[in-house]
C-alpha cells in the first residue's frame, strides 16, 4: 500500500514538474504575451504593444517581423511583438473578431478598408483624431484621398476630411487591378499587344473582347480572360460602365441602375455568350500559371506568385469602359488601434511608424503592395520593382480615378456583399437572367441598410 | 441520541468523530463569511457561481454537524461531499496558481525531445504483439514478450526523464513556498485528511453504513470526475448558450433579452398566391421583410414562399440534401464491402486496413487533397473523365463531349463534390463497424438456412440484414449526426466558404458566419439550438424505427 | 456480394469450381477497385508534395514529379529547355532558343491554299513600306509582302499571324525549326524534391505543430479514457439515487452539436485564462458524455456474478474495476481510444477559434495547415506536403497497431 502511494506521489510530482513553466527567462514569448494582455508595468518601464497584420505568404511574414524588430529599437519606451495572423483564406478577420470579443486582440491591427465602418460604429477601434491633432507635422493629405475619406468619416456628423473630428487609422498600402498577360499566348493568337493599345489610347472593351476571343480560339482549354469570383472583379465592370454598388452617398443599393446592369451584362456575355472566360467561380490562377489564360485580372498581391511562371508575361491596365474610365478599385487596408488598448498614445505612435515612407518602401519592395503615401519618390521606387516590366499599369490605374474600396457607414457591408456575391454568381453562371437579377436584387440587398 | 451512546470500538474513531463536527462548523463559518464578503460584488456577474457555491458548501457543512453527532449516515455523506469538493477546489486551485495548466505550453517545448522515447515504447508494444506469432513455442513467446515489456518500460522512463523540466524544479519548489500556495496546500491536505477520516472503515461502521449506502457513495465518487468536468465544461456553457439565444448579444457589449425574437426571425415564413407563375414576388409579399425563397405550382395555382432569413432555409436545405447524398454513399458501399471482407479469403486484413486509412486522416488535410483533385482545369478527376470519354469515343466511335465539370465552382455540383469526399472518408470506418456486426452473427444460422434451401440473396435478406439491424442503426445514426454538422470540408474546399451562390452553405457554416463574422452571437446560438432540435428529431425517428433491435436502450 | 457470402458460408465441397473462380474474381475486383479509390488521393498527395511548384500545374496531370530537362547549347549563355518537336513529320528532341517568334501565314493572292509560314521580320512590304502594293482578296484590299520561297521572291498576302518558338538542334545549332511551343511536349525527367518537407516543417512551423498535436492528442486520450471508465462503471454497476435520470441527461447531450458550445466555452476559457493555451485544447475534452456512454454500454455486458464473487472476497470497487472490468473491456477501450484520437487529432474548429493565429508556438497541425494553405496558396506542393505531415503519422500508427485498434477494437463498438 505504502509502495503504491509512493509511486502515485512520484508520478504526480513528475507530471506536475513536467508541466512546470521553464525557468523564468526574461524574454520568453509566453511571458511577453501575458504582460501585453495585462500591461502591469513591464520591465524597465517599457510599454509592451502587440500588433498584427495579414501577410499573404511567408516572405511577407518575415518582412513584417523584421520591420517590427527595427521599430522596436527605434521607438523609445515601446516593446513590440508582431503576430502574423492568418492569411486571407486562414480566417484572419474571423479570428481577430473573436479575440476582440474576448478582449485578447492586439493593440494595433490591420483590417481591410471595407471593415472600418463596422469596427468603428461598434466602438471596437479608437478614434485617433485628438491624438493626431496634437501630433506636429501630421497631415491626412499625405495619403491617397480615397482611403482617407473613409478613415476620417465621422458617423455622427457625416463629415469627412482633415477637420471631421474622426480618424480611424492609417492605410498600410494600396493596390489596383491590372490584367496579367500571357504574352506568348497573345502572340500565338496573333492578337494585338494590349500594352501598345493602351499607350495608343485604344484599350477599351471592344479591343479587350477582340483579344480575348482570339486567344480563346486557340483551343478548348485555352481562355482569353480569367478573374476570381468576388466583388472586386465584377465591380470593375459596373464601375467602368458608370454604375457601382451604391448610390452617391452610399446609403442604398445601386445594382439595378442601367449603368450597373450594362457592366454586368458585358461581363455575363464574356462568360455565357462569347465564352471567353475561365468559368465563373473557378480559381483562375492555376490555369493562368499553367499557361492557359491570356489575361488574368488581379491585384499587385498576385505578382510574387506569377513571378515563378515560365512564359513571358507582363501587365496592362484594365480596358476603359463606356464611362471613359477603367472602373478600377483602389484597394486598401488600414492599421487601426484597439479600443481597449491600455496605451493609446504609444499605439498611435506605432501606427504612424508603420506607415512612414521608409517602412512602406520596405514592404512594397517585396512586390506585393504599392505605398499608400502620395509621393513621387514612392512611385518612382515602386516602378523599379520589376518584373513586371510595365509597372506603370498599376500607377495608371491609381491615376485613372479609381473607386476607393470603402466601408459602408449606413449599413452592413458583410450583409450587402453576401447577397450581392450570391446573386452575381447566379447571373454569371446562367442560373439567373439579367432581368430577373434587376427585378429583385435591390429589394434584397437594401436590407443591409439601416439595421 | 441513542446511537451516540453506543460504545466505540476504537479510540481513533472516537477522536475522528469528535474532530469532524468541529471541522465542519469551521468550514461552514469560513465559507459563509467568504460568500457574504463577496456578496456585494455580485453585480460583477461572473462571481455568481463561486458565491452560490460557497454558500451551498457552508449550508452542507453546517447541516453535516448534527447528523454526525447523531451518528446518522447522512452526516457521512454530507461530510464526505464537503471534504471531497473542498479538496478538489484547493488542489485544482493550487495547480492553477502554480501554472500547471498553462505550463502545458512549456511541456510542449520539451515534449519533442521525449517523442523518440515514446516511439521506442510503442516499438516495445509492437514487439510484444509480435510474440503472438510464437504461439506454439511458449518459451520463446515469453522471452519476446518480456523483451517487449522491457523496451516499453525503458522507453517510458527515458521519456519521463526527457520531458521533466529538471532545471525548473528548484523554482517550482520555491514557488510552492509562497504563502498563498502553502496555505492552499495545507487546506488541501486538511480536506483530504478529513475525507479519509470519515471514509475509513471503522468510522463508516460507526456511522451505520450499510451496503446500499456504501454503493451510493462509491457510485457518486466514481462518477464525480466525469460529472464535475461535464458540469463545468459542458452543461454550464450549454445553459449559457441557451440563454444567449434569447438575447441580441453581439460578442462585445450589448446583451439584451429579446425573448423569442431570434427564433421568430429564423423561422418566419410566408406564403402568397401569385396571379401568374412569373409574377414578381414584390407584388404579393412584403419584400422589406421577406425574401423570395421558392415558388411552386399546386393544382394550377402558383404560390411564392418568402422567408425573413432566406439563408437559414437555404442552409437547412443544403444540410438535408448533403445528408441524403453523403449518408447512403458512405453506408451502402460499407455494407457491401464488409460482406466481402467477412469472407475468409486471403488478404482481407490488408484490405480492411486500407479502407480504414481515410478515416484516420485529418479532415483539413484530406479536404486540401480533394480540392486539388477536383480542380476542373488540372485536376485528376476531370482528367480521368476526359481519358474515359476519349476511350469510349475511340472504342465505339461515339461523340460524347467532355463535360469538364466544374466540381467545386458550379452550384450544381459543389455540394455533391463535398458529399462524395465526406462519404469517401467515412466509408472505411463504417465498413469496419459493419464487419464487427457481421462477425457477431452466428455462422450456424447461415448453415441452417442453406440446408433449408435459401439462396445467397435470401440469406442476405433474411439473416444478414435483420441481424445487422442494430449495427445499421448505429452506423446510420452516427454518420447522420456527423453529416448534419458538416463544416470543415466546406470551409476548406469552397471559395468563398458556402459558395458558389450559397450552394454549399451548411447550417454550421451559417452559424459560424453569424456568430464569428457578423457579430451576432445571440442569433448564432438560436441557429445552434434549431440545429440541435433537428438532429434530435432525426435521431429519435431513427431509434423509434428500429426499436426492437437496438442495443443502446438505457 | 451475395456470391462471396455464399461461397464462404457454404461447405466447400458443394461449390462448383467455376462459380468459385467467378466469385473470387468478382470479390477481388470490387476490393481492388474500392482500394484504388481509397488510396489514390493519398498517392496524389505524396507525389505532389515531392514536386517543384511549376510541375504541379502541368496538364495532363502526372503522378511522378518531373522537371524540365535543359541542355547546354553552344552559342547560348543559358541552358535551353528541351522539347520534343515534330519537324517535317519526324519527332525529334530540340532545344528552345527563342520562345516567341512572330510569324505570319502567307499565300499568293491567286492561290490562297498554298500557304507558307514565315517570320514577320523576314518579309518586307512589296514595293516598300510607303507605297505598299495591294491585292484584292474576297473583295477586300489586302497589303502584299515579298516572301522568299525556295530562293525566289513571291508577293503574298498575310492570312493570319501567330507566334512560334525557334528550336535548335542541341548538337548542331545551325539546324533550326519553328514550332508551336505550347503544343510541343517538353522533355522531362523524374526529380524528387524532399526538401519541400524540410521547408514546411521548419519554415512554416509544422514541426512544432506536429509535436503539439501529439501531446494534445495523447493527453486527451488518456484523460478521456480515465474519466469515461470511472463514469461508465458508476452508471453501469453502482446504484445510487438519480442515476438513471442523470444517465438520460448524458445521453441527451451526446446529440448536441459542438458548435452550440463554442462561444460560451470560449468565454469560460477567457475567464480561466486559457485562451491561446494548449490547456484549452485538452482539459475540456477530457470529460465527455460519449465516452461514458460507450463504456457503460460495454460494462453492462460483463456478467454480474464475477463482480459479486469478487466483492464477497473483499475486493474494493476500485480493485474490481482495475482487475476485472478494465481487462475485459480492452476492445471497448481501444474503440474509445480510436474515436478520441481521431477527434483530438483532427479537430479544427475549436483550435481555430481559441488559439491565436499569431502564436505559432501553440499551433496544432490543422491550424498550421490552414495557415499554410493561405501563405503558400501558389505552391500546392508545399500545401500537400503539409497535408501529408498531418495525415501520415496517424495512418502509420494505425496500420502498425491495427491488431490493437481496428481488429479487437472496433468490433466492440457495435456490441456495446
């Protein structure tokens, strides 16, 4: 009996000591985390901040990590911990939201532009306007105006701009859409070079359709055009026709306006009448990289992956539509400050430090992003990050009056987009006609407003 | 008081019985005092459970005193309960404060070092198992067995040496010496001692314990680890979830009682008559509230069905359709294969192992593989179809067009594609379950039937199927319950999850979207409870239908 | 199926040899067919995980990892990729020197069927670029070009244009040929890329995740077996008031989908301070109604007499449990261990919610895989290498220990 008891006690002690924390190492990550969560005066009077942004690949994660280390040294009195978070498919936002709900979210985090309103109106992110007003030399005009309009929107007054009394964060970077071209395929099809057409000002919907048809004629498994199934690609066709998702003050659905429908109709024809496009809903990237797609619509973030292909490729801006523009988007996301942070001033310092020209240049050198600061230096530097040769196409997109990806202050963007995504998918796959779509889309989508 | 006057056989027991009432009085007072001190802070919400717990312990402890003095067996039950719970609370609290639970993270750091030794132990097990090959050489068998046992022991010992944090032990000891920790430790030891004092056989006899009472106590004691954990990690959260479903909780602040609003919105349907089958729904139903869900024609009249939450109904339909595809697809081949495997042909063990393989593979990993196989441009499945069609066309001079099915991106096939994958994954497990059921059917029955002239089909229908019924119920029910909760494969394989056009939106996925993407925890909880009811009803029907042969009756 | 059943059940002397042969063949064919369906996806996984990224997108898909062969050709700085090209009806291996040579298909205006394919830079406009001569074809004026054919120059119209690759003979670079690159199969050789695994294990944290998953699974299995055996024994053999009501409660909760609990459980973890901790993946899963139910069902089948005899001999309940019930219940324990193992190893939803995506130290395999599929979306070879790391270890374990886990084990699941 005593022997047994002894054995039990020994095992219990061993088990307990197996679980015992390591000998207290000052920089153990677990330790740091606890101090970040309950910031009770970390060692040396330093303020511990955690920040997070979404990398799309391992290289990006590494660059952000090195940026974090660099800023950690640079910023006096602040200790930084970088958390990569998931990637787009790895539920970055879902996890972030859960953590906000539980109060364990980092102090500073990145969110896509469309989410700003949802986070701001729920009081989850801090209004930085007062802190910004006290910061000498800070100006909202240093960044692209599209994102800044959304980031300075004051939900109480509806005011936007420098004096609105609201500042929700600063944009990390921006991107526009381009068409990635398989130049070998285009040449084989005997199509005209879109880059030359664009330079000559002849790159419009008709020219685009002509190229797409010629490429498609090369074989049953070769497509002229490919795009992935989300609001970005189908939105450009609507924008280019002079339509768009919302009315001018973004308070109601505009998907059934004649212009929006014209854009959708043109796109639907690409899929169902001319059949030049990779079927809607299929991921177009694998066939493009397998050399089976002539023109692939995507943002700057697709560049690193495409750099590995073996054929000749380049990029060109989107073709101009009936409204005279290409209807491009200005995609952006912003660093925002957790409303529950214990150190708002330090967090604001970090947000600024993360969006300086130097840091942005570092990030965009990887090739996935375009700096969000409006400056000639930034653009000139960006143009050198080749391939693709024609980096100018991205900048042309920026200067072609793009529609800024925007939050929905008057309604729920996730609700709106879930209705819209499903119905557009039905349209592009022929489950629904354009008339059926037009008849009911807005009565359904308008439920996303005024909740 | 008559019982108390009986002479006690041993002085130790008398001492225990003298100390215990005092102890319980102290415990009652201390618990009540702590509870009362915390009472004003009840508004902080989360303190409710510990306060109620403390007051309950105080009550129980106080109630135990007179019973013990009267040597009533109830006193023993109460005393044991209080001391047991007290011991658990102190011990777990101590472990928690000492960082034993969060320390698992650190253990993981060292665990990798120990893993090779654990594998060594596993190897030892394999050696031991190999001993069965020497069934006819007992001596050698024993030697191999002992060698295996030795390897296991050495492996485990090395494993422990490798994972224990030796340099951390002094720090651990120091930590234990902190006053709060020492106090808890002392309290735990006291509770344990008191428990033992009441538990020991002489005290039990003095407390007039009979067999039935002893059995009750043993039963509660045996059940307690499971039951307490079950209460804390299952029943408690369950009740909270039920409560949440009656609120509009958004996961951050607001948590207002809204009654049945969530359920009403979820289940709100309307039907209206249309003057023509193509009339716009907006003309007959209030599109500010309802979305058109479906339209149908009955006796020449057309109707439209509107739903306040269209997506919920779509997800319900998808889930049901998914079950209707996935369950038969996984159960019927399993039944078929198990009948072949039940024969005594050579190689059956091999095939059984092969079929079992997909069920041990991680769903996330398997989904990624199938996503790649389903790729319509470069995937193997479409390539297989293309090759097959070319063969057919070549062999018979046919002209079948290559369908180039867009498995995951077409609304027509996406759900089917996911269901096929899920069926593929669960089939092997079901096969093994069926096989087990088949092996329980006495061979005599088949022999008798053969003598009576039954043919193979007859034997299958009249012997195999009826006798396999309990297995079938079990297999179908578990597969169905799993299928009802499909989430991971859809989440991984479809883009956006639930797409295209909501064709793969399952109930759990919809719940996830509401709870974790749209800040609607209350609503998500309501969906969860509706899902639970759906599963409950389906399971009930299953069991009802097969009442006779069920082996799972309580 | 019926054939085989019959064949087995019948005494051998009664079956006809031919029928027996047919039954054998049918049985094995069916088994092999299903075996192929079961195994093939795993083969795809393993082979794809050993490919280089470019090879994963090739069509038609190939199982074995292949890599394009390149050759050194005199006069070219870089090695050139080798293709199988058809030249004048003969297949030969040539190196691709220029990927895109713009060519036109030309024909004399009076005989459009007599086409020649010539690079565009080898033709000149007839009578110069300024005053280019025209010819009328199908009522449309078309520009004429001077095309050299067999040494002579013929004015021709351009029917269409395309691009071809210029291939050279690796041995004799003077010999060139124009051919469509896309339709010419590249010459490949088999090359394995096991370094994919190293990359995934080290760079993407799958190694750590593997260790964490093993630890979590092990602890959940041990913990759950312990509590389930104790609880199951209490429900099966010990009478106490309220037992049956309590058991019904347990039974009812088996059907409750886990998602119902996820949010309140998350709150509880926040309260205890276990968010982002491995403890949250272990402790709550140690107490389940299902395991208790399974063990109870099995214990019910053990004859009461044995237990009563032991009681009379003075054994305690715990002794009875460890000496009689647990050895007898090995199959049921194995079953429960299998279920629990699979559940713990494969669980994804709960870790996704509870473990911080940033804290890769505490990631389990499913989570690491989910991150990997986003980060390496453009390298299916890496994603599938990750999948293999999460899929293969339990597979190997179960195949090795199948005697224990499948055989003796699962047979009890139904009996229970």
